[in-house]
C-alpha cells in the first residue's frame, strides 16, 4: 500500500477544513489557475454549456458499496444541498455526476466503470469519490476525472465547483476525520448511518478496502454521543453503527466498543422509539468483550443482531487469508452470544474458492453453515483485487468457484430460520416501503 501523507498538521481538530486554495487542481487549459486563485465567474459564465455559478446546478449522486459509503454520500449530498445545489436521482437531467465507489469486489468496480463510460458519452462533468480512487488513483478509467478521497468528503463543494469550471481536481491525501455534524441528506429519513471509525487493524490478503480506508481511526465517544443526541432530536428511528470493523473501535484512542455502546445506549429514549443496531465486527476484536457486548444487546433499545464474518470454515484458508482467528474462536463468539442473548441473530459472510481452497476446506465451510443454519449468509465468489497478496496466489478454477458458490447458496436457501413464528405478536419498527410500493419494511427486535 502506498504511503499517503497527511494533508493537515498533526493535532488538527476533527472536521478541520483546508483553505480552498489547497485543493489540488489540474486545469484542462495550461494557462488556467496558475496562481491557485481561480477567477470568479460572472453570472453569464459557462463551460461546455453548464453554468459555472456555484450552487445553481443539479447533482446526480450514485452510491456503490457498504453502509459506510452510503453515509459518506449522504454527507456529501447534504453539503452540496446546503450550498444551493439540487440533488437528483435523474442522471439525464443532472449537470454533474457524483459517483461514490466501492473496491471490495470486481463487479462493483465494473459497475463504476460502466457508469463513467455513460457519463463521458453524455458529456457530463464527473466527480468520482470513495474507495476506488483512494486505493487505485492511477486507473486509466479515472484519467481526466475529478477525484475526492474518503477522508476529504467535507471538501465536496470545492471539488464540484472546480469541476464545473472545467478543471480536474484530485484531493486524495488523508486528513483528519470529517466532522459528524456536517449537513446530511439521509436516503431513509428514519435511519441514521453513523460511522464510528474508519479503517481497520487487519491485513487480510484479499482486501482492497484497506488500501483505501487505511489504518484504524476512531471518532471520540463524546463526538458520537453528540451525534446520537442530534439525530434522535431529528426524529430518527434507527441508528446503524457502521465501520470497516466495529469491534476494533477505540483501540487507537484508548477506549473500547463496550465503553462507546454504554454511552450511546444511555442516550436512547426509554419508549424504544429509537433503536440501535451494532455493525459488522470481525472475531478477533470482540473476543475479550463478549459478555459486555451481550449485556448491552439485552437492552430493550438494542437489536439482538450482529454481523460476524467467518469467510471460511477451514483454519488453513483463514490462515492464508490472514484473518487472525481460528474456527474455534469464531464458534466461541457465536456460541457465547447465542447463549447469553435470547433470540440472538448472527449474520455471516463466506468467500467461495479462495486461492488454495481444497474440496476438504470447502466441505468444512459447508458443515459449519449447516450446523449453525445462520439466518443471513452473504455468499461471494473470490475476486482477485489488484495489488493484494491474494491476487498473486494460485487460483481455484473459475468453474469450480462458481460451482461451490451455487452449492452453498442452495444449502443456505434450504434453511427455514423463521419457522415457528406464526401466531406470535411482535413489536416492529417500520422504516421504509418495499420496492413494490405495496409492502412495508419492518424490523423486529432480533
């Protein structure tokens, strides 16, 4: 992973904004902006048919990837809207396209490339954000496009302004964490996606996200408590804690996940009008906190749900992945939570066909999934990501990878985790409408 220098001095406060003149600009015309002080456009100014008057244009925002990415997009949309821009879901009528990208798997990056191609064909000014430009800024598909990094989302207004003037902007150097009190437009007004930290402590051999999100950086407990108070006052009904690894929270600032959770739970209204959902956590960093986390999940305002990726049922594969835990440790996490928390629901992830995975390794994965019958399993084929150690490993044949993925999917789809719930009366939280426009999306306690 390349070394990326900090863009602000050490000790800068959270949300510190760089002066506008420090935004890196690549003028499309060599004579433009030589003094880093761009001329202010007049009301009649335009480039390529677009008005360059800041805050008068329409922005199309497209998001790929995880809930953390969704939160970043909501913050960027909020800032643009606060400055006067109109946020639209219609790409054809937009003046600028903002594409927030995901680098986890090849299909998501391919979708980004397809959208960029469409934008170029439509002669739309493009701004690409997220993990792809942060981790792979030299991709040929990004040539000539404005880029903004994952820790620079509080500068989206400046980047869009300069892009509309015809300039190419690249703002990728890491800075302090963006402030949590920036303007935000939630995709779902009832759900606040709250990033508690960025990056992680792991070094998984298949993971490209580490190249983008970097090492662990945690928000302070006080900053997160303040944000929870704000969103509750705004009428939010669910708070989703999000990060690349929730369990690692606070290890860089001398606190822990249980300390944070206790502080957040104390702010939740006793009438259970606002619920808390704990985000994805890898096994290594919650082993020492299992009983405390279980106690917090017993709180009436906390969902009895946790996403704990296993990735493989084989210790040899986990070792090749550098996952830093064994199957016995994963089992201990699951068994402890299910024993201590009534109706506990565990979601997990599996990668099929990791390099070197034998039939015996895959059989171990099948046996693990069959044993626990997890109600939620995200099954993925292995995709080699450029620049990762796993991309250089000897691969399992593609046909075999697809076969294993289909087999595990069929097994999972045979489970009936909700049998026996008929006739039960449960309290539900209604947070959205289904895609069919008829049904509602509801969440029960677990």
